[in-house]
C-alpha cells in the first residue's frame, strides 16, 4: 500500500546499481532512467511497449542510446522503418522471468523472440552475446532492466 501511495504521489523513481526502484512497468523505468531514449522510442514503434507495460515478469537487456549510436551508418534508420525486423530485434533483448545481475547463470537462455542469447558472468562482469552489462538491476513491478553497450542481433 505504501509503495502504491509513493508511486501515485511521486511517479516512477529509479535508483541505479544495487538499489531498488519504484516503477510501474519496464517501459516507464526505461524512460525514467534517461539513457534508453532510443530503445523506448523503438519499443513504441514496434508495439512491444504494450507487452512490456502489461505483462511479465521480464528481464530486458536494453541497449543504451550510446549503443544505438555505435550501429553502422544508416543501420538504425533502416531498422526503424522495418517494424517487423525491429520487433524481432527488440524481442531478442528480452527474456521471460526476472533475473537480477547476481542471479545470471552463464549459458544460453531463450529470448521472447525465440532464439537464444549467450550470457556470461565472470567475477561480477556480465555479458550478453559479448555486449557488456554497464548498469544493472533497474527494477520495475513487472521485471528488471540491465543496460548493455551494444545492440545484439538475433541469428538470421
């Protein structure tokens, strides 16, 4: 009840690192974080934002704005115009269930897109298909976000 009142009065509050967050859903938590503007826009374009707002729990390995800027010239513009391909790529960044960074088990995990991601965890350093987790445990009522430094692509 108290958390609900705090959320109602103050909106989504997000703390980084090992701190907990109060956010209604993953999309709101990503928007509040401020480093996922491109990712949030892509979620809205693809329609995946509705899924990530209304169900769960999910673990999202969200590329930061800087990660999107590392894509080859023209790649993001082409991708943002292809809603089906965009949806597939974004779904490849999402796994079912809520997995905090300390709970990551090395190996393959199936994404909501259907293809596996390879996770590694070595002395606190976590990677996703070689992309580094740069910020972890941004929590929401329906899951958790881990920031990554690259856009990972599903196999063809």
